[in-house]
C-alpha cells in the first residue's frame, strides 16, 4: 500500500550502541540515574581493566551487574546529589512485552530496558510505552469513521451485485484491539507472535470464514478505502461473497498517526 512504512530490525549484542565518552563529573543519565563514569572506573579497576573507560560500557556494567554487586555509581561525597530526572515516556513492562527479541537478550530489568530504548530503541522506531489516543476530535470521530468505512464497503459490494455486510459490535471490538496492536507491529501477526486470527478466539467470536485488512497513515474513510480497493488482496476480502459481517477498528496515536483494521466473518 502506498502509505506503508518500513520497520527495520537490528541485531542485539550485550553491549549496545557504544560510543559515548567518559564523564569528568557526575551526570544524570537519560533514565534519571546519577552516574560518574570516571569515578566508577577508578573505584572498580577490575571493571575498567575489562571494559576500558568508555562511559556507556561502564554504565551498562553498572546497570547489569554493578548495582546488584553493591558497587556505587558515584563517589560518596556525591551520593546525595539531587540530579534526578523524570521518566514519563517509558514503561518497562510494556517494552518487554512488545519487544520479546529485546527481553530475550536483556531480560526484564527496567533500567537495562530503558537504556536500550534511549540508546537504540527510539532510533529503531520502538515505542517506550503504550500509545493513547488523542483527546480532541478522535473520540468523536472514530465511531463515525468506522461506520463510514462500512457504508463504503457496502457500496462497493452493491456495485458488483453482492449483498451488504452487517455491522458487528463484537468484530469492531476485536478490530480496535488489532488497530492498537498495529502501533507496535504493522503485520497480520500480533505483537506476541501469534496470528491475527487469535483475536477472534480472544473475543469469543465464532466463524467459518474470516479475513483481516489493515492499513496505516490514511486520514479519512474514503482514503483508506481507496487504498484497500486498489490492492488486489484487500479488495478480495471486501468483495468476498462468503462474508456477512464486518467490524472496523480505527486508532490515532498522540502524534496523529492513524491505524485502520477491518475484520470480516461469515
């Protein structure tokens, strides 16, 4: 589809995104931790002998091992320095659940996961926390937009002599779940690695025939339907005679990016 975005995956190693220089004094790390790389290297010569004086490598060691081993991040005279920073853009539980490839390598420690997010995840397009819908016109328009998609679908079906699809609240609920999941993974596979069709079982929906159309980036029902109808696979779902019900999901992130889902059953 013409508005499809590309999601790139990168390989992970234990020490990620190296290249920072050592600090000469305590600094607030992006996760709010006060860390003095120069002190850490001097106070822990065994660590410095293995890792050198690279600030990032030393901080990664502190997060993964040093903290649990009782090593100090700053000298005693600076230990009480109030250099805290807020961290409102990250949810470690969400990050580990949404990106099992990261959790498989780094585990579920919140500090370690946040370090990956700020050093690599942002640049890779990964989200630090679950998105929430905009609060302006989105809530008012989402139901209207979903119904408008149904109307256009039925016009297209009528044009080729097919019966209209009926609206299903159950399918709409499942479609909205899928639309929100697409913020994490824009595929017919769910973020947990299962098929998109597992959402039917999750929502207690019985079916003999089922289909899913997804899209992202389009701003109106007319625009998304035009893209779907211009794509042979999506068009085939819309014009499939075995289907009798439709639910439409529509989700908008805080930055205004829009996700659309159609779920069909007999």
